[in-house]
C-alpha cells in the first residue's frame, strides 16, 4: 500500500489552478426568498444517486444564496445551453436582490416549487433540500429530485473550463 505523504501543503492557488483543468457544465440555481425569486450561477452540480435521484450543489458561505438556502426548503438547477453565457455572467456578477436581477430574462415559476425556470435553458431540475453538510467555507446542499422539466433540445450545453466558457473557442 502506498501512503500519500504531501511534501508541503497545497496552497489554495495551486488547488484552484489544478481544478481549472476540469471542464464542467454551467447552471443557474434559483430559489425564493421572502416570496421573491433569486438566482446564482454555479458549476458544482453533482448527481449523487439515481435510486432515489439526488443532486448536490456546493455553495460558498459568503454568497447570499447560501444564506437563503439555510431557510428555504428547495432549489431549482437550470442547466444552461451554449448560447446562454450572458446568463451565467449575469447571475455571477454583482446585482440587486429580488425581481430586478431578472430584468430582461425570460422565466416562469416552476409548477412544482415555484422557483424560476429559465425556458431557454436545456432543462430545470427541482429539488427539496434533504441535507446541509458544512465543508470548510462551503456547504453541500443535497437535494431530493422532485421533477425534471425539459425545455430545449438539439443545443449543446454551456461548458466552463480553464477559467472561461467554451464558446470562446478555448
Ligand atoms: C462559471 C461559474 C461557476 C460558479 N460556481 C459556483 C459554485 O459552484 N458555488 C459558489 O458558491 N459560487 C460559484 N460561482 C460564483 C457565484 O456565481 C457568485 O459568487 C455569485 O455572485 C453569488 O451570488 P449571490 O451572492 O447572490 O449568492 C460561480 C461563478 C461562475 C462564473
């Protein structure tokens, strides 16, 4: 058996640089706070199990959405299409809370959770939060999948790798 013995601790920057090489899809997580919709971009989305279907998202404790998901009971993961980079950028940038962050963005309430569903995304996955697991400066929110709403077909997913979107030709 080989025992891993790190020479020196890996720094946050070294870890970040290493993970740049892992290509991911991009999603917009939506939820509701005080009756108002909220959204944020994320790429830490993981299918944990299929029987039953569970989906995990990882949020930094400093994000506003993290605070909201501590009292909300559900979230919706909208998986973005390759022509939706503008939405990824919008919901990752500094923006107001509430309805105005959606100005000019088409959405409708999910019939299952009431959270915003982006009709031009590839699909939306509604989840009920089953577990909240703190890890360092993040929390893993494990959701029980309540429903999947397909929206678009024939369009590839938006891909994020090496610090940029694949639509940039990286
Ligand atoms: C491609 C991409 C992926 C991201 N993935 C995550 C993620 O998985 N978890 C996270 O906490 N923040 C992630 N972010 C950062 C958040 O989108 C950003 O901090 C956002 O402004 C948080 O919004 P809020 O403060 O309203 O919650 C990502 C940003 C980008 C551009």
